[in-house]
């Protein structure tokens, strides 16, 4: 097997957030090329048309003019982003301008790395060659089944599995310097299935990993929908919880309509802190709404916000813990605001 068994979130060499907060420039920016998805996965709110309709969330692809404006906004920061993540709620490759979005970002120099996460259904060579030529640095591929029937059971969509695998093989063969990661949720796989997953994809990826399903979406009961006990973390680590969310101190998420969410898991748009159709990204990053959320968390009041209060990301997926430094970070944040 060519691939390294390694998760998509790098655990090693992480910057100690307590030493750098507050940040003049975010480390990570999520930009959603498409809030729509061609799958109807049980574990994801984007797959529930009724739920999305009730939330009032706009469904569609990001306008290229708006995207260019976001890239220009990033030039106002002192440093480039560490990562520009071209995904959030939907399937990014549904945006017909996706390759142009990668190219514009890479040519601008506003990010050291540009990546995406895809359900893998649209990885045909004709679509992906322009994306690779544009210079994308990493593609994370979520595998949602190991057969036609498993795909349909989990995603509600018919996928020809042999073609799916062949497209990943072709992508890996022409990837150049792009890193390819393949992952799957292991909660419903037998030990035989797990071995088969590594056997099928292990030579067509740089990284490969079997994750656990995590209850990360706010106000969306994954455990109930999947009828599974989510008693271990996404990487099989013991569960824990923090008072202060670290993500809001180093990342920001731009929805496909240009609104800005506090969190990349804000599928229902209940945590909107800005709108890039009316203000700059730097104004949002330094704005009062984001500042109030950060103070609330550092004061130990995260659970007073009903959306943040039951966040499964902070129990099942957390890579950083700044709780021991909350008091000193609060003083630092307030001092900078004066």
C-alpha cells in the first residue's frame, strides 16, 4: 500500500494558540463554492431537503465576482492564510468555476495552501485536470460506501462504485504535487470491509484513514438518524469537552451567498457575523459580532448560546484546548480592543 495511514487533521506540529491569540490574520478560511449537494447523506443536514427549506438557507453556487472580491479582501491582511478551504456545506465541484477559483487563489498568493473536500462523485479526469493544473494543494475524498448498494443506502444516490474507484485511480495518477487523501466512516463497516477499503484505495492516495462518525452539526441529531452510539471521538480518541471553542479564534467561514458564519458547521445560518457583499473580510474579522462571541466563550458562557452550547465538534473532534489560558487570553483580547 502506497498511502500513509494518517487522518486529515494534522495532530503534530500545531501552533500553540495561547501564544498567538489574538491573530491579525486568520489561519484558515472556509469558502463554500456550493451550498447545494448532489448527495442526500443521512449524516449531513445538506442532504435533508425539508430541513434546509425550513432553515431558509439559500442553495446555490458562489458567484465568481463575489469570490474575486473575497480574494481581494484577503490581500488586506498582513500575512497569507495558512489554508484556504474551498468547501463548507455542499459539494464544491458542483460549482462550474471551481478550477478558476483554485487558480485565482493560487495566483494571488493569499494562502499558502488551497484544499477541498469532495464526495468523490464528480472526479472524472475532464473535470479534474483543470483543477490540478490550477495548482490545488490537497483533495480530501469522502468515500460513502464500498459497493453500489452501500452508496445508495448511505447517500440516497445511485453511484457506480467501479467508476468511482477508477476516477480516484486516474486522479492519483495525474495529481502531480497535489496531496490526495481518502477517508471513510467506519461505524458501519465490518472488519472485512475495513480491510477491503485499504486494499481498494491504498495505492490511490497519499493518506488514507477510517474515521468515526461525529455529532458535529448543531441541532442535528446524527446518532438518532443513523441509530449508532457515538461514544468515541472521530479518530477513536476518548471523548472530552472544552468550555472555549478554539476555532473562532483562528478561522472564519464564508457561505456561498457571501454571508460569513462564526463556524464552519453553521449549516442553518444561525451564527452569521458578517456579509462580504457589504463589508470586507478584515472588517468582519475585526468586527464587534465576532469579538462578542470570543469574549462570551472566554468568560465561560459558551453554553448560553443554544447553537454553540451542544457542539459535538468540541467533544468528538477537538485538536486544540485553550481553556487553561482563557483568563489571560480574555485580558489580552480586551486590552487590544481599547
